[in-house]
C-alpha cells in the first residue's frame, strides 16, 4: 500500500475509536476495552464520581411525564444539562461493543469451520 499512498508505520495500534487494544501474542490473546472511552465520557459530563450500577433503571421504576420540566424555569435549567449528548455517547459505546462481540463470534465460527473442513462444508 505504501507504493500507492503516502503513509507512515506507527507500530501496533493500542487505541482506536475509543477502544483500547491489548495483545499478548505469546499466549494468543487479544483484548478490547472501552474503559478509557467511558471514563472520558463520564468526566466530560461531570459524572466521574457517580456510583456505578448494573442497570440505570431499578426494576419497578416508572417513567412519567410528571418527571419532565413543567415550566419555563425547569426547561431553562434542563438546557444546561447535556442529557441527550451523555446518553448518545453511552449508546455509542454499547452499540460498538455489541457490534464487536457479534463480529468476533461470527469470525470465530468461520475460522473453526474452515479449520475443521468437514464434508458438509
């Protein structure tokens, strides 16, 4: 590719699109982590000291229009809180994790099938 494009080898990737890449070639291990991205998101939205939980909604909690801003003062206060941006950043992390997991699973299945070469394949 370097014959056709101006490029520079920066070595092995360690962080790409919010994902930390950990390799142990001697043991054949590849690990991916979104911890740094999530920490960055939490700091950006001043939530880095929040208490982690398994699920943001407790079983039995109900959402209601009564929880929405009911007057101009409450609406103005909520405009200062970038709630949609925070949720969007976390949804991005979740979607990326799901995509990576499904890619690895389907790739692993293909490699297993290729290496076993049964007649049915």
